[in-house]
C-alpha cells in the first residue's frame, strides 16, 4: 500500500502583557546664534541625565537601562517667501532612551520631563523581558507544532486513515515545496503590539504583545 503524505502548516499566536517599556525623548533648540542654542541643549540634557540616574537600577528598576546620543549641532539657511536666502539658523539636538519596569513611575517621569524647555516625547515601545520572551517563544512554537498535528490528523481521518506520523518539521518554505509561501507565514516567532496603525503613537496604556509562530510539517498517514 502506498503511503499517503500529508503536508500542512501549523500556527499559533497568543497575547501577553508587557513587562518593559522603552521611552524615546529628545532635547532640541534652534536660533540665530550657535553658542546659546548649544548651551541650552547641554543644560536641559544634564537635567535629563540626572533624573535618569536617580531612578536607574538594572536589577530593581524602575529604570533598568538608559542611553543618550551625542549632541548634534548643525545649521541651515532658510529661504524667504520672496526667494531670498535668510541668515543661518543653528540647531542642536540630543536623544535619550530609557527602559522602565514600572509603568506608573514611567507615566509620572514623562509628566515631569515633558514640561522642560526644548523637550519632545517620542514613542513608547512595549516589550517582554528576555527571559519571559524565550519561554513564551518556546511555548508558542510547541503549540504551532500541535496545531500541525491536529490539522494533519483531521485530514487523515477525512480519507479513512487512522493515524499520522511526522517525518519532517521546518520553518515556513524550508520543506522545498513552498508550503509556507502562499500562507504568508513568518519563519520565526514574531512579536508585535496589538494596536494597529502604520505610525507609532505615544500611549501610556500598556499594549499587549502578540507572539506567533508558524511551522511547516509533513506526515505519513496510515
């Protein structure tokens, strides 16, 4: 009797509450004279560094990590409505990133720094800790394989066969028959925030993180 080969794609996804949030902020000024623009950026950035350092602790938080860019200084020559080139305008900017483990403290910290001159609050990126993410990915991958087994079993039973035995498991598209190509599957577990939209927006509400996995599988049915 010729073996019946069943090739399927299994997938699984689940949402998890974030454990970390990374805030992007920047300090910047502009004006007709370079030195005051640069000096104001240095002064405000020193205040930001002080506030970050006071609450920074890699082990206990609430700020588990932070970094800052180098100060950028440049000039531009704007044009008037009449087409005349105006005197140069000097710009200065520095960016900061801070990762929080306590979201309530993060909200208070943002409110405190948002009133500083020249400060712009950018995006907030929600994430799991590395340890939690590793465990979650392992679980999601396992559930994706179980989904493939269940799907193959249904196919086998629908043609009067009783059991299936796996002979190959692979990331999408790696079985050589483009199984994953039409389904648009990702080769590795992916994490993404639940909120939709093409451009990130500042939100102080934690957004659940979706972790999903896709696997191609080939079975022999008997």
